[in-house]
């Protein structure tokens, strides 16, 4: 897939993401479901291909074009608490208008374990309920439970993986 096609694919995926989040907000606010087909889980787009074809560059350019903060993660070795903490920070920074949006780029998304998939499923349902790492001046480093019923539409998760060559 060419760089231009990858950008178009990400743009289309983001537009669908925004539409899905807005439909969920509308249904939550009105208490009725306008179109149940629009309320299916939000999808996480995944760019797949061999190294060197520009997947990461494409994702970074998309984030830059949107003026979104780009955050890179790797599902193959990072604990779910890192993903949860970075999602929590991004949500709060967007809500407090410190940044216009955030693109969480998850490399090796195909290697995500069950805990990662559970948190990504929550994102797909436009919710967040997880333990996040925190630093408190009196208590030091710890974890605290955080919950959001709605996520900002400008929080966008994109996966990247190598193709399965088995």
C-alpha cells in the first residue's frame, strides 16, 4: 500500500471514529438509539506491512496534520498500566484543552495480551475503566482507579503490525 493510500485509509478511519463517538454521545444524551448500526464498537485501524514501507511515518504525519500529540507504545513488552496511564493523561489533557487531540500509536498490536485487549475493547465502546499509575507528593508512586463514561472524539488509537508470514 502506498503512503498516500495509507494516509487516506487513516483519514477515513478517523472520520468513521468521530462519527461513531458522536452517535454514541447522541444516544447517551437522548436515551434513544437513532441507528443501532452506527453504534457498533469503534474500530482500531491497523496498518500492516513489512518494515520500511512508511507505516510509522504515515501515522506520525497524520497526527501532525491533525495537530494531535503522538504517543508511541509497543504492545509486545509494555504493561497494560502504561497504556492505561497514557490514555488517562491524554483524555485529561484533551478535556482541559491542553492539546487538541492525541493519537496513541500501538506498535505490534497483534501481540497485545488479554489485559491490553480488554482496555482496547473499552476504547472501542467509548469508555475507560482502569488502574492508572500516579505520583502523589505525600504517598509516592501508586495506582488509582479511573473511570470515564465517554472518551473525547480526538483520542484516536492506531495499531501497527508486521504481516503474518507463516
